[in-house]
C-alpha cells in the first residue's frame, strides 16, 4: 500500500485541501469494503451470535453491513455461521454459486471451520472449506460478536491488498461454479471423482518437521 | 422429589385396572415399566387411552441391545412414556426381533407418535407397521444404514467411548481428515470406490428430493380433478429470512391457499444422541447447551434433573434456588426473543426484534457473570451448579427484575397487542383445538394457548418450584394471538417467581457431594423432564453402570410440536404460514438435534 | 376507533427515538463534548438504567468482560520454576468433550521413566467448544481459561492448532484476568 502511495506525485500546497490523489485500487477496495452486504446464512448457534452482532449493543451497521440480504444475488459476503451438515451442503454450494462476484466467505465458529465439537457426527461436513473457498476463519464456540467484528476487519485488510488487475472476476474466461454435491448413500461430492483431486488431497500436517526428525533418528 | 410417591400411587391404580382387563399381558421390564407383546400393543394402548385417560404420549425411544441382558435376549426395543392429566409416567416397552424389527404403530391412537416413530425408523431401523408415511425424517432417502445402532460406525470413528487413547499419554495430533480415504467425513459402498477415487455407478440418481415431494403429490393429485387450476408446489427454505434456522417447508398451494404442508427436517442433524453415547456423563453437559441454543441454561437443567434421577445425590437448597433463578431468566429471555422473532417474520422488520434483543443482552450479561459464557453456559452439574454467584450478580439482577423488565414488558405489550394490524394478522389464525393439541403431544405455550392447563412444573414438580407462588397461564381460543398472550403472561409469572427467589435466596453450599468428571452413574433407566420455555424437554437415559451413557435420547418440544404444523396450516393463506410457525416457536437445534 | 392501536405503537417507537437525543443532551450537560465515549462512562451506558443508545463502539471501546468469561485455554507459568505447572497427568485430555487436547508425556532423559512435564501439548482451537471443563478438572491449576476473543485467522491448518509455546502466558497475565483467584494468597492459587 505504501509503495503504491509513494508513486503518487506530490501536490502543491494550495491544492492539498481540495484535491485527494489516490490509486484506483485503493478507492475501489475502500468503497467495496465499506458496503459489504452479508447474506442471511445462519445455520445454528453461531447464527444467534451473528444476529446479536446486529442488535443495538454491537451494531454491525456501523461498518456499512446493515442490509442483510436474503437473496444471494444481492449479497457480497456469506458468513457461514453454524454447523454445515451433509443435508445442507448442496444448498450451500448452490447459494455460493448464485452469489455474484465479488464474493467472500467467513467461516464463523468451530463448526464451520472444522465441524467443531460435532466433527465425528455422521451428518456433519468437517469444515465448510471442503465445499467452498474460505477467506477468514473465526474460531470460538460461539465467537463473541466482537470476535466476528475482528474477522470482518481481517477481511477488510485482505480486501485492501487486492489489486484490480489480479482480481479473479475480471479475468478472461467463464466462471466455473463449484459442482453441487448430491445426497446418496453418503454425501456424493463430485470434486472427488476427479482423480487428481481425490488422491492429492491431504491437509498439511503441522508438526511435519518434528515427525520427520523422529523418523530420521 | 415431593410428589413422586403420589405419582406412583396414581400409576399403581392404573396398573391394577390394566391387569384386570388384560390378565398376564404386562410383564415387568428390565428396569422400569412394563413389557407388552407386539401383537397386543394396540389393544392395550387403546384401553389405556380410552378407559384410563392416558391421553398424552410424551416420548417414543428406540433402544438397541446387541447382547442379552439379565432377563431378556438381544433385541431392539421401543419405549413409550405415557401420561395423563394427573399421574404417570407409565412406561411401556415392546421388544422386536434383531433380524427384522417390526412393531405396530401407535399413530392412530396417539398422533404424537407420528414424527417420533419416523425418527426411530430413520435412526434405529425399527419398522412401524401401520404408519401411513414411514420415511426417513432426519436423514435422507438413500442414506445407507441406521446410524444409532451399536454396530454402525461413523466415518471418523475412533473408539466406542471417550476418552480416546490417542490423546494421552502418547498424543500426536492426527486430525481426523488425515485418517480417511478422501480426507473427509465420507464413506461410500465398496463398489463406489476404486483406488481412492470415487466412481459413481452409471445412471445413479439421488432419490432424496423426490421422496420429499411424494406426500404432496398425492394432495395435489386429489384436488386437480375438480377445476383444473394450477397447483404449485413451493419450497420455503432452508435458507430464508426467517430467523428460526434451517427449516424447509414444502407447501402445495392453490393460488394463495395452502392445501398441504410438510416440514422437511434434518438440515441441522448433528447426532447429539450418537455423540452422547461416546461422551462421558459430564461431557454431555456442554453438548446440551447446543440443543436449543437460545436457552442453554434450561437444557442443562433438564439434563441435570434426568441424571440426578439415576444418581443418588442431594442438591443443596442454595443450588436449587440458583437453578430456578437461571431457569426463569431463561424463560423470560426465550419468550422475549420468541415474540421478537415472530414480529420479524410478520414484517415488523427488526424493530420489535431489536427491542427484544436489547433486553436479551442484559440477561446474557447475567449469565456471563455467573457461568462464563453468553450463550453456552455449561453451568449446571450433577448435584448443584458449577460456580457460585459473583458479588455483582445480585444488584444487577434485582435492578433488572424489579425495575427494568416490568417496564419493558409493559412497553412491548402496548407496542404490539393493541395494534390493529398485528391483531388482524394473528387473531383466528392457526386455531388448534385442545383435544388435538394433547393428541399430537404438543406442550408449552402451544398447548396452554389452546386452553389445556398442563405444565410440567405442576404435573411432575422438580427442583423447588412448588415453594413459590405462581400461576399457570392459559389462553382461550388457541390461535396465534392467544399464544402470544400466553407468552406475555408467562413472562410476568417468571418475574413473579424471580422476585420471590431473589428475595429468599439462602446461603449455603452450591454442590452436594463431590462429582468427578469420570464419575460412574449407577445402572438404571430414567426419563427426566422439565418445563422448557418451548414445551417439555425430556431426557430418556439408560445407564449400564459405566462412565458413559448406554442410551441417550432427547425428547424435545420443538420436534414434537412440529408434527402439528401441517394440520394447522391447511386452509390458511401462505402468508399465515410464517405467523403460525413463529407462534409454535421452534429452534432448529432442538428439532434436528 | 380504528387506528388507535397503531398510533400507540408509533408512539412507543417515537419515544425511543426521542429519548436517545435527550440522553445525548444529558451527557453533553454533564461532561461536555465527547464525555459519552470515555471509558469511565461505559459502565453507566451499559447498566440496566441506561436509556439512550446502547452501542459499545468496538474497536474503539472494549466491552467490559466479567472475570469468568472463557474463550480458549492457556498454561500459566509458575513464577518459581519458570515453566508451566503442567505435570502431564492427562486429566484435561480425558475430560475434554470433543477431545481436542493431545498431550505427549515427557521422558526423563536419564532414567527413561515418565517425567512430570509434557513433551508436547496441542490444543486444536478449531474444535474447542470453550466449555472450560479442562480448567475445572486440572488438579494443579496449570491450565486456565483465556479471554482473548480476537483470534481470526486466514488459514485453518497453520494457525489453529496451538502448541505449548503459543499456549503459555506468564502468571502476571493470569492475575489480571482472574484477580479473585489470587485474592487471599500471594501467588499460589486455590
């Protein structure tokens, strides 16, 4: 950001009060981040904390996020709050596909990040990032409304670093939606039928250096 | 508790009459209640309902005994808890074969068995002969297996019971994702997987959606012949602006009139019952917070009351008073939120809801002070409560209960109840006759709004509710407006109880006896129920003397109350469906568990 | 008369609206401009007798948190030994309802027998349900509940599995969070 700012020419003193120079990226990002409209996507307990963050005490409307749009076409941000079950997974992916770009996803709460305390349940998807790409994760069960604000600010920071020429929705080509899973003997996820994805998918192990050292020893 | 002996005397009369009518039919069951043979079940049930007035079937539990117990062979079992206006429970057990479990359905006698038998079929695999619509309710058609069976293991299965040995003393954090084929919580039939790649068979199609629409197609077909007008099948949800959660309703409409409506559940089914069998007894307490996530204190209360029926531990008086204070604050908060969300659904976009949420913030401030968390309180323990009240609690509670809340409830009443638009949208909508309410197993403000004065705090008193002076609030007509009135009345009664409790709070210990985390609960079977703000919350617990439950079944008010939604909505306009749903007051965490 | 109920409802809303301005005026007369948003004024604005706007201006103002508030666990450093009091007894790992604690018991390098300290200690914060049973069950008061709720992360596997380094805090931190634990003694907890 500062390197971009340093490329701006210096203004003569008589114009400094009336003219503001900014890089187009900054203006673009600022106007988008100050009017990020969330979609109603409350699933479970975290939805109550999300609704509480709209109540008079915390008031997410101060940051331009007042309008909660029920229709995905009009929303920018999907706050996945609550456990994602396999039954709900097709609808979630369908709604994500229907959202217009630019779109962001915040995974709010332990259940949305990894299945949470219900991870071992047979009807729970262990994390919404198995279905859609996630931008910010907020742990907590449920996270306080201020924790959600913190996540929204983290998302703002991430949005500030976006540059127009790199944005995915301005690239050439058609936008590929995510294939919607179906309900079969278990959740049928079409991403797994592609051989590359199926066999290459492994989450990175955190302590791989420790394990590698022990294996060498 | 105070009236247990009196209750059992009333039930003993009933047992005597039963023995006279059907000699030798009822045998004593393994632990509590009677065993009835399947082929005599319907006759016995009809006699119990008609002659002995057991009009209320509270809970249908499916049990799985893979090994023979002391008196009976390995079996599947269904347990029925019956109540009447004074007395109960009468627990009936019916055994079914291990290979092909079939039990006659009791839906003709008690319609409240409708949704509960569907759940028993879905999760345990017991078929109910005579049920008109035995489909899966929480999972989808096409799901493989019946998950609550003891031999069914989930894809991330590690061990039968917690604590897992992989955590200590040699704990290496291996995430569940790393141990399964696809890195996900998925398991497919053998012929679907080849070399770690999913191979879907040719021509396979998901049957989940078509199964959902089947009952409505019959409704639509019946009407089509008359006039040739278009019937529309409309999906409401699971993502919709109403704040109740992920509930889906499929409605068959003729213009704007609802011909038939089916709630489709299971979008939040998180298998509390299967996880409950793996957890320690105390470890289930934070999970009960997540059942009805708005009223976590009362879920804890219900679980504590149920387990204390199995354990032999006395709750000190201060702890009982604190429990009642927390419980009634929860009831107040729940009714405020319920009225607020109903107004939100009716179209008073956000104003009434925000007024209600502002008051809720004060109540959860109190909870945060006492227990440590705004919503997931985890405050109750077996034999008392976890922590004592901090010093700052009483002044704030007194100011709220004596000053702020009465003012705010008066203001909300002025705001809503005289409003002609509100009255026009809620009066004479969704009328539930009292006999139907009892037959469908409805409880809570839904039942009392129809004129039936049944409250578990009076019918089967628990804790110290019988030491306070309070009334049961009853409505007249059974429409949406009356249920709102009942909720306002119950808010005032809660304030009345709170005023008495705060004034009379005794000193003393807050926990009776030392209960360790891996405590063993004595062998037994019990059904503990409480008057949850939404209705009757019951826990059917079976213990085999170990550190983990053998069977953990939760009977929630919202799940059974939803069984009546289709009946109530028939004939009303589509705009009234939202009002009726709001007045039933459900929370999806409780419905789907 | 039809419409009287609607007029009453509108009156309630209007009263709420006007009262917020009157409350602002009250603060203006009491302390001058900006006195409403000082930290001393916050408890009064959040008390049950508050009438005006009920908002806490996060991130400029922090919400008042009670002592028992719990988010995620942390280890307390014993000031005498300079390390955590944890003896790797495993109680917290056993009692955790979603089983999100992994403990690897340390080994005494000379004798090879189990040592009374953990070699590794992990908490998977993406599963933790903030129940506080681990802190209740610990017999050595080594693990307590933290109150830091600003834990948003961009990555899931890199940032949300916390090891012993990330989980340890000095005792001075715990004294600030839980003063009533240290009220009677000096340093050693109950």
